[in-house]
C-alpha cells in the first residue's frame, strides 16, 4: 500500500507527464503494466458499464472492489474515480479510508451532487455549493494525512461545463488551500484547455475522453505535456476498443460461422501471452513441487 502511493507521489513530484490508461478488470491492468506504463486508471463510467448499471448507480463497495482487484494484480499505482465521495464529508472520509486500505494510490472527488444523476452523461450537471465541496476535500485530506500522506487527493470540479472555466479554477484553487494534491476539470474548448494549467495553482489532470459528446478536445499525452498538464487519464481506451472488436468478431461469426481476422496460430500465441501475464508458469511450478509430485509413479 505504502509502496504504491509513494510511487505515485514520486511521479507527481517528478518532471514526468503521467499517462494513465484506463481498465475495468485486473487482466487489463496487467496488460497496461506489461506495456511499461507507470500507472493505471479505473474510471466510474467503465465500472458502471461493465456492471451494466451505469456509473450513477454505483455504490462505494462496487467501485472499490473493481479498483482494488486491479491494484492487487499490478505493481504500478492505481488511481480511481471516487465520484462525489459517495456522500457528504463524513462519508467521503470513509471513502478515503477504504480506498487506502484497498491498495489504491489516489482518487478524484468531484463537486457533483450525490447521488449522481444519469443525465450527467448528457452533460446536464448538478453541482454542490463551493463551501460544501471544499469542506469535503478538506476532510478527505485530513483523513489522508492521518493514514497515508502519499495518497493522492485530486479535486475535480464539473462546473466548467455550465458555469465556465473561471468558476472551475476558483474551486480548484480553493481546494489547493485545504490540501488537495491535484486538480481536475473539463475545458469546453481548446482555448480553455490551454488557459487552465496557467490559471490553476494545482497540477492538472486532463480527461482524454474519446467519444465525448460535448465537443471537448481530445489530445495526445505529448500535447497535454506541452500545454502544462501533469497527467492525462485515458479512461475508455481499453473497454471501448475491446467492445468494438469483440462485437465485430461476433457479428462475423453470426453471419458466416467463422472469424477471419485471426488464425488459430494467433489464438495460440494470445492465449500464451495471457497465461504469462497471469503467472500460470508459477502455478505449474508449485503443483510440480507439491500435488503433482506426489501423484507421479
């Protein structure tokens, strides 16, 4: 737990841009780690989608279970979406405790109303007053300092969407005053995306939101680094690409009875890669030294 948070804190304090590909299961986390990315992200949208209930319906335990499963499968830090802290300040403090205990290295907490509404996905945002948001961030930081000072608290404001960049930055700068480590907002256009890092007193996270329907720009990690952002979460990269190509494969099988994009030799290779990722060799070795040995003639 401490190692994971310390690694993320080290990345935050370095000159390195932190790119966090998103996943929704431990195998995806291990794949991301194997590709030498230094951190992993678990988003609420993805968790809600794979559970087929949508993010606003998620409980703390559901999000924690997925994020913790990923964190326990990898050796790189995991950052996760903690929504609005799953309640008022008292509940948000418990969220911090549970996510630290679950092996998570950092969370972002937003200023949306709780429970979140499904219309959030149509960019219809209900946000709480600034004081309520700052009280929540302040007490979350207090809980962090008590349990693990390296655990990252990311203050996320959704107000840019309906109140403008200045209000979102104002809230993030207020969060800086009570101990938040990073800020997270949603610029509506390129001009706001460029201005935001210059206005913020906290290092900013950018949401690389493929397929967003409100016109937010999608940038590469290199572009974000040059604009002054410290991190970028690519929350849907794993889930959406997997869904797309599985759908195509099933569609072809449904029409033709076969799948032509991969040969059997390809499947042999992929299966071996997956087995290597999950450590099957080690399980063979343990069995050979124990139960398999006793069964040999």
